[in-house]
C-alpha cells in the first residue's frame, strides 16, 4: 500500500524534527563543555595568583608560612623529562583542557589523547623498572603510548593529595599549557582522576645538568658546551618573563630542573612552583609563601615574601656559578669559607684569582680563564642583594652571547697560533737534518767534504 503524500510529508517532517533535536542537543552539550572548561581554567587561575602592587602590598597567604619544613623544598627531580618543541618565541593557549567531569572519567585532551588505562599499559602498571626519577611531588616513569610515542609520566604521590599538592598540580598544568619554546619541555597532556594525578611530557634519556656536573657518568662538559647550556637556559627564562602571555615566574630554576639532550642542549622543566604575572603597570610583585630550593632561593624573596622575575634571575646566577665551578651551591663538607659556593667564588673574583674558582676538570688557557672571569662577573650581577641591581634576563642573554663569541674567536686564534708554532719547529728540524747530511735545498746536491 502506497503512503499518501500527506503521510510522506509527516514522515519527512518528523525526521527533520528529530535531526534538529539531535543537532540542538549536540550544541547544548558543546556549550556545557565550554562552560565547564572556562570555569575550570578560571578556578586554576584564581588559585594560582596573589598579587601585590605599589598601592597595596598583600601579606603572605594565610595558609602558607615561612620557615616550615617544606620551605626548602625541593620539588621533584625532573630527570627524564624533555622537550622537543621548535616553535621558538611563540605562545599558545591550551590545546584543550579536560573538564572536571571528563577528568573524573580518566580522559585527557591535549596534543596526545590517552586514558588512565593507556598510562597503566605504557608504564607496565607503574612498574619500578620504568622509574626514571623521584622527588617531592611524585615519581617519574618512562612509558610508551599506543601510538609509539615515548614519554615521561609524572605521577603524584597518593599521600600528597592535599590542598598544597593540588594547587601545584594545577599550576604546573596551566603553565605547561601556555608555553612552547625550543628550550622548554614539551607538554603532551595531563590526567586528573579521583585516584591519580598525572602529567605527561616528552622523554629524554640524557639526564639533567645536575647529573652531568655532579654525577659519575664519566662525561665532562667542555667550557664551550657549558656556555651553550647557559645561553639555552637564559633564552628559556627570557621567554617566560618577556614573551609569554601572561609572563611566568618559574620559581625553581636549578640544575636538576635543567634537562640536557643528546646534543647537549638545555631545556627547562618542572613548573609546579610557577606563578603567573598579571597585567598592570602598577604590579610590582606577587605576595606568596616561600617555595624553592635551598641554595638557589633569592634572599630578598625570603625576607619579604615578594616574588618577582628577579628571583629567577638570582637562581640563574647560582646556576652560572655551578656551571663554571663544578660545585654544588652548598658544600656542607667544605670549610666554612668554601661552604657557600657563590660567596667563595665571588671572593676569588674580588681577589683577582678567578682561575682558582674554575672547575679543575676544565682546560686552562688565557682565553678560558678570561671567560670564567666574565661569567663570574655576570653571576655577581645576577646574585646582587637588591633586586633592582640585577639585570633582566634579556641582558643576560646578550652578555652570554658576547662571551661565547669572544671565547670562540680566542680559541680559533690560539689554535692557529699553535699550528704556526708547530710548523716553524718542523721547518727548523728539517733544516738541521738537511745540514747534518750535507743536503742543500730541495735538490739533494751534496756539499764537498
């Protein structure tokens, strides 16, 4: 039996109505997802900022205090994290934050998609054989995702699921989502599950600057390589301070947070303590509790609870001293005069003997000694007691490039001079041999006896 035209029209109308209902429902779901995303980011931003200005300087956060047992922390040793981003100087918004509802299901959306089950499989159910680092925040595992990507998986300790660790986790996720630079670790995504807090970044197997300077790997970084590493670190911090939107203060610049690639290039990692700097010409600092690592902490920040970009500059100065001396910032088993490495090195610089502060594993030459002196002079500026006297990171980059250029030119001159002296000695020896044999010139005609 054929349907009447009116019946056909009703069927078509009903079908269209159902399609419209599906589309409308999909749009509502998209709007709800965007709303949850916006509220999640807003909550993170609010929880990560406490600002001070010229007109009003806030007191330290009430739930944080100076001098507690965690004030010297010591965030996780990020060995095994790395970056491969090549878009230098660019800034990006998060690829996609998962909402609270989506996080509860164990899903994450970023440059890579994965679930908690994927993470468990990638790490062989968080096997101890896959552990590549351990620290205050948690454990770092090496893993391979289902698409073949090798990653480093940072897993929070379950006994640290408190307000402090939750804020640090959110700070790190938000910071990673807004950065993209050659000398910063590349972020793949995160997972916030009722039972797990996980951050996934690119993996590198060459360890940290701390490992190379103080480990027993048998590899000694040459002075030129150390200068390149210093320049890479300076570029990364400059990007965070001057080219990222909003600017970011890392707050934990140290050797164990500097990852080194196989080509001996540096990438800054671990943004768990990072803070965002708000817009506003009147903003002078961020009022916050003291966090960082003993030996690298800015003394003025420790006294005032006021965090600025110059606190990162101070920490960078300590890393410079560590690079040229090969010593830890604090040497507890040294004599009292050598216990604080920066103070000891600056005393040698003041006495006109920077060579005595030079890492004994480095080759000594007039050029290398001059470089050590200039790097220590820059470190002295960076670690000045008053933040206003410290240079901006842009100026540090310029100074290091000039030092690197001078070292390269000096090394080439020394190389050419040494080869000329070798040629002269060989010519003199040849002439002596020819005269002793009675050979004249290149014709080998003998002189009469």
